[in-house]
C-alpha cells in the first residue's frame, strides 16, 4: 500500500508565508504592560494595576484585530491572484 505525503504544499503551492511585524510589536507591548501590572500589584498599588490590566486587555484586542485583519487581507489577495 502506497502512502502519500500530504501537506499544505499540495493545496497551496504558491502561497507565501507573511509575517506581520505589527503583531510582534503588539505581543511585546502586551508583555510589557502585563509585566508592569505584576510589578505594581507586588508593590501594593492596586489602582495602577487595575488600569494596567485594562490597558493589557485593550492591547490584546488590538493585536487580535491585527491578526484577523491581516489574515483577511492576505486571504482575499490570495483568492484574487488564484482566480485569474
């Protein structure tokens, strides 16, 4: 019995992997805000820690929006190129 190697290369031979540097920046900003939050809670400043937690949620939401937006943009670009 022959075993075929299946992979994404069969289905998307011309697809390029795209790296969005804004997603990386968003991840680092989220890490920085989360670290500052943990430090402020450790020092006993719970009000600042609460504000930083809200900022962390906002930055995480923006990062997820960038990921989804990038996937949608490059997904439509790939479909347009593939249909021509």
